[in-house]
């Protein structure tokens, strides 16, 4: 097993069966995390890129079985920020020192292509890189957003197991999701994807496929998080993923895609009070603090126990900066694009 990890560290390639061997064997976890941390340091250095996250609408037309924003969840109080509020949060993010804002929402069909391009152009005035995370759109929409100034796009594949994908995503298609990722690449976006770890019926084999898929699509960013059962969804009784397995999938992703950007995800911190720092020491190099203000944070309840729901943007910025410096890492002052 140690040899496999050494091989991955040198060649950045593992076969599916080698990946599953490592995923199944917990006796070498510390070696795996150390190797991934070494690769992170060698290829992307000690800088941590901060991305300010704006959760601008929790309205969603989809019914993903695991997600608290699913349209069938009547317990959730819905909200949608106005364009002025979105632009104002972005402006404040730039004042806090962020170089990137991530605009995230449910699959909300409310904003037209024209509305969104206007918002993007306004935000561009604040010298920010913009990441969109607003779901599946047409090629024309993606093209319009790119031309209006969007730089990156996050769209997790969630799982590459097609049968499981179907079970988890009523009325959606795996093929369309892959189409979106390919369109985004073609249009010149930096493309982020990722998966959930610990979905019901998810196999170790399929997690290995997920990692190989990230390589196949030539991802620029990969976000990985444990599945956390939400009481207001059909998966309320399920077990959920573990912090450890999510961390292993993340570490293996770093070994195979050494130069990409990898966030220490909020879901990891939900399962472990030091989760983001542990992730930063096991291959991650990005953190996405929330810059949404007020009561909206609490309402963006994808899963229970989400961190920072009562904190302010200023508090989170200071909190995470302090933690990052304590482990001897620095906060990047550039846009943090993927350097190959
Ligand atoms: N637990 C953890 N992560 C979740 N997501 C959605 N629902 C859950 C959950 N219950 C993740 C999905 C999505 C991202 C925004 O949040 O992977 O892409
Ligand atoms: Fe929000 Fe620490 S990052 S309180």
C-alpha cells in the first residue's frame, strides 16, 4: 500500500483497482494524507486562496434526494436576493480583501440571462474573479455569462455511478450534467466539479470512478464533501458519509490532479470541528468563507449543522485567516487561478 502511495506521488496516476485498494485500507491513511500534503506543497505551494461565497437564492426547481433546497421541502423558508443586494455583497467582499466571489443558488429559473449578465458586469467593476454555481444551463446561457465576466463555474457531478445518479436525481440526466461540464470547458471557464461521499448505496468502486472522472474531464477545481442526511429530505434516515472517507477521496484527488484547486469544504467542518484545517493539511488549498449577511445564511440549509450560520462576513474572514496562519500557511493576494 505504501508503494502505491509513493507511485501516485511520483506519477500522479493510479488504476481503478489501485484506488479502491487504498480507499478500502485504513491502515495507511496517515501516509496518504502526508503524501497528498507534500504534493499540494510542491505544486500549489503554501498559499491558501479565499473565495467569498454569496448564497443568493435558495429557490430550486430540482428534487435531489439529499438536498435541503429541494423543491419538495416545504419546511424551508425561501428567499432570493435582489440584484442590488447581490452586487452589494460582492462589493463588500472585495472590501474584505477577497479576490474571488462565488455566486451560488439553487436551480432558480427566475433570473434571466439578461438579469444575470447585468449583475456580472456590475460585479466585475470591483476587480473580482467570479465563480458561478447556479446549476445546469444551456450552452448559450453559459456563453453569455462568460462574455459578461464569469471566470469559473462549479457543477459537481455528485456521483459517476449512473444508477445511483438516477436514484438521487429525479427528472435529471447524467448525460446532460456531463454535457454542461464539457460546454463550460469549451467556453474557457475554469471548471470545478466534485462528488458527495457516503450516499446510500454508493460503492468504493464508484468513488474510484469519480476520481478518474475528475481527471478525464480535466477539472480545474474539485470539491468533495461527506453526505450529511437532512431531516427534511427523503434520505433523513440514512447514515451519511464519514469525514475520514471524504478526506481520503480528496487526498487521492490531489495525488492524481496535482495542480488543481481543492477547497476544504464546509461539510467537512460540519462533521469535524477542525475539518477545514485538517483538509488544508491533507491536500486542500482553498477555503470558501460565507459573505452572505443576516438571516439568509440560516435559510441556505442544504444539510443540518452548517457552520457559521450566525456569524458575520467580517468574523468568518478573521476566524479562518487566523486558523490558516496558525498552521504556517499564508493567505493569497492574487485571483488564484489554476496554474498548470
Ligand atoms: N450533505 C452534504 N452536501 C450536500 N450537498 C447537497 N446536499 C448535501 C447534503 N445533504 C452538496 C452537493 C452540492 C453542493 C452545493 O452541496 O454536492 O453540489
Ligand atoms: Fe465562520 Fe470561523 S469561518 S466562524
